C-alpha cells in the first residue's frame, strides 16, 4: 500500500538523519516509527473521509428538500 511505503520511507529518512548525526537506534525503533507514521496517516485519512461523508449527507438532504418543492 502507498501509505505503508510512505511511512517506511519517512522512517528510513529519519534513520539517515540519526546516522549522519553519529547516533544509532535499534532496528525495532525504526519499525515502531514506521508503524506510528502509518497510524498517523490512517487517522488523517479517516478524519477527512468523515468530513466528506458529512458533506455528502448535507448534499443529499438538500437534494431531497429541492425534490419536495420541485414544480
């Protein structure tokens, strides 16, 4: 999936920054970071979809109201 790939690329970039600074972290920490990033992406997507669903709900009510008063 694209978000998984994106999360892994972000974790890999963070690893590069850590290593350039002369530090190291265990591999498990980078795996955990990728999971946290992916979870963050998922949260944003779900929140956006909820807003879209709310807008569709408002639009459907508007269409129903217009249909009731159609001449």
